[in-house]
């Protein structure tokens, strides 16, 4: 069965380019409607929910976040944002465990985003409970030059935590194990590099290829045995010689 997609972008050229790329590189996707007017697109989405929405962030009158907020409970489908590299909102999207494409959209990144959506749809389609609210909180926080909370999405649920609740992260192939100050841990389907990009501005440091630590949760540094760090939760983290 084809994935029914809608494209909402105020630039006609961007719509045409994305539609052409989807037809030629992602044949499993069928573009059922396109809109260069956010209000018209919003009205269509309320009565004709697709499987997947490709949504531009920066639009006049209503931006992409406004559109989602207007949809509210009607938001039953998945969203892939499109944005320029330096546009507002990227950190909020990352922190909320949502996907985005940078303009100009590259073929490889587009295919990977669609493949990621297909995997996600099999486990948990659409926005999860609390995810839209978390996104909007992070958008507001980004206005203040920071992110609010980080989304930790598993197959069963999505939890938003303050960055300072995270003691450390450890790499497990394409997954990351998150160790929380409460003693809980969560296995997340995101790479350690993704968390490094997201958390480095919040006093996180990568002392080893396999670990990312919260410097405010460091208890002591031991020089013996090649050097290692002891965290508040008593976990020992090796320090790479190159660090």
C-alpha cells in the first residue's frame, strides 16, 4: 500500500522539486496533495489526514509549528519538517525526537527519512501522546536560546526529560542507552552522535567514543588504570588517550 503524503511549503519551486524527488527516489510514496498556502493546507489536513506530511517551517502568516498547533488532536499522522540550515526550530525538532530535511533536500537524506518513517510506522504511527506538547515547549524554549526537554522515545512510550536529569549516555551500535539520575535507564533508537550534537551546549562531554557524560554529574577522575571518570551514579567511564 502506498504512503499517502502531503507537501506544505510556501515556495512552489520547493514543492515541485520535492515531489519530483519522491516520485523518482521514493516510489512507495504517493503525493496526494500539495499546498503553498498554509491556511488552505491546514483546512485540507483537518478533513483529509495523510500518512505523512512534509512541512516547511518558515512560512508567512502561519509557520510549520503554528500549523501543528492548530491541528492539535487532529494530528494523527507523521511529519517530516523541511528547513534551511540556519533556521529557527532545528534544536526543538531534534530535542522532540522528530525528523527534518535540510534544504536543498538531498536524494540520500530523503530516502533515509522515508525509510526511517516506514520503520517507525510499523511500531508506533503518528505523534505520540505528549509529543506535540513537548515540541511546542521546546519551540518556546528555543526562543530563549535553549532547549526545554529532551524526548526519549521507545517503542512503548515517549518521555520528555530535563537535560540535567541525564547522567550519561553510552553507545550500543545505532542505539544509545540513557542513564537517568533517578537510577532508571532507557534504550533509545538514536545514535550517540545525535545526542552529542543535542546535549553538548548543556555541559555534556564525550571522553570516549562510546560515552557522553554530563560534566555536572562527575564525582571524580582517577588517573590510574589508564584514567577513568566516576559518575554520581558510581558508573566508571573510560577516558580515551586522544582526549
